[in-house]
C-alpha cells in the first residue's frame, strides 16, 4: 500500500501536532501516512494523540524519526 509523507522535521510542538492532525483528517480508512519527526516533543506528543484517536501506528526506524500511522 502506498503512503503519503508529511515532513515535520523543521517544526516543533505544538505546530507539528497541529499539522499532523490536519493531514490525518483527510485520510480514508486504511490509508497510511508517514510522518517525519525531528523535535523530541513531537516524537512524544504525536504518537500519544494518534493512539488516543484509534489510529494504528509503528515506528519505521530507530532512533524514532519516521512514524507510520494508518486510519482504521
């Protein structure tokens, strides 16, 4: 399945979280989004948000910088 990519490496929270929320709002069920993160606060807050909202998630690398979310 092809996924979209959202590069947030130049953004810090709360702006990174806001941009991630906006991008995810347009996802259809089973669509995926890869989020590129640089800010430590975003690496903590963005996964918490998507877990709470019922998205499936997994980190694509270590150290964590690419988060794959899938809308259920």
